[in-house]
């Protein structure tokens, strides 16, 4: 009986050992941490990222008009995001609960955070960027500059709308007013 108990205990501890080493291996390969220097830069990186996208799209809007600006976003939004990410040696992308491009659909945790930011906004709280489980998130709020391409029918540009309908038949990213949560900028370390 005693031997049986002893071997049971040994088996149990062996199992626990395997379990422990497994989880360490899983966490180190799945989640890479930001370095302290990267972490210090994150608020500035997300701000610069938002500003560069807005600058790029506004320049196109005023020089070439809304239709060409949408076509530009269609071709270049993802490569532009990638090039900014590469310059910072980080992974950066945008997600939305109402995506225009289905490649920008959120994960379950990203969607939960979007909903959290929406509630906070309704309650009049100030929205802060957040760092959770090694991922940095920054809310994207609509300004007047977004509405020609993401707004309600009274401020959506008809020329933009025509191109949006053609390029994104399943578009969900319209109907916004100023000051709403449009989505998130997500930043992670490079794998
Ligand atoms: C010239 C039209 C235009 C303007 C202005 C514009 N966007 Fe967009 N936006 C687009 C297009 C087109 C896409 C889809 C890009 C793609 O295919 O990845 C997009 C995608 C996005 C996405 C990624 C999620 C999704 O829906 O696919 C976010 C977030 C976003 N826009 C936020 C904004 C915000 C915030 C502003 C204002 C500061 C803004 N946009 C201004 C045209 C525009």
C-alpha cells in the first residue's frame, strides 16, 4: 500500500514537472516582452503612427480628391503600416469592430477592449493607452478628418463612397460621428 502511494506521489510530481516546463516553453515562445527602451517609446510610437496615417490621407485628399485617397488607402494602408512598423522594429496594426477591410477584424480580446473603451467614453472617462499581456493598445477616435470616408451619409463624400463600395463590398466602417471609438492601434514586439 505504502509503495503504491509512493509511486503515485512520484508520478504526480513528475506530471507537475512536465506541466511546469511545458508552460514555461509555451510562454517564452508565444509572448515576447518589450524591452525597457521599447516600452518607454510606445506612447510616442503610437502617436507618430496615427499622425503619419492622417497626414498621408489628408495630403491625398487635398491634392487628388476623395476617390483617389480611398484608392490610395486601399492599395497602401497595410504596406504603409508595415513600413512604419519596420522603422520602429515593432509589429503595428489597426483593428476595428466595424472593419472596412476584413483583414483588420479584431481578436476576441481586442474586441473586448474596444467595447471597454466605448463604455469609458460614454461614461465621460478619459481614454488611456493600455499595456496588457505584453501588447500595447491605443484607442483610435474619429475626428472631423475621418468623416468623408467613415461618416454618416450627410458628411460621407459621394466620390469616396463610390470607390469604397467598389473596393469594399462588405464595408462596415461608415456611419461614424466625430469623437467615437473607431478601433485600436495594436503594437507588439517583433516575433
Ligand atoms: C480617404 C478616405 C479615408 C479617410 C479620410 C480615413 N480613412 Fe480610415 N480607412 C479608409 C480605407 C479605404 C480603409 C481600408 C484600408 C485597408 O484596406 O486596409 C480604412 C481603414 C481604417 C482602419 C482599419 C480598420 C478597417 O476598418 O479596416 C481604421 C482604424 C481607420 N481607417 C481609421 C480612420 C481614422 C481614425 C480616420 C481619421 C483620422 C480615417 N480612418 C480616415 C479610408 C479613409
